[in-house]
């Protein structure tokens, strides 16, 4: 009986924590989308990156890595 109760409580806690994290992530995404929309010159295609397939996401990640490397080289770092 104790093991069953412990399992149920653990499951409920995991569910509550995951739900909270999902809400936090969704709120953060909305805030980031708002910032992207407000920045002059921002690329609006970045607004729905989470909808892209893995290959396109990897292409975007590689592009930003290249830009970061270029910025470091420019700044002597």
C-alpha cells in the first residue's frame, strides 16, 4: 500500500512540475516572439522555429554558430 501511494504521489508531482515547465516555456516563447516582432530588421521567419523539422533547425543552428564565430573573430576573441 505504501509503495502504491508513493508511486501515485511521485507521478502527480512529475505531472505538476512538467505542466509548470510547459507553461513557463510557452510564456517565454511568447515574450521572445514579441521581442522579435518589435526589433527593427529582425527576421520574422524566426518566430516559428519550433515548427521546423530537424534538418531545417540544424541548418539554422549552423548559421547562427557561423555568425557567432564571425563576431568573435571580429572582436578579437
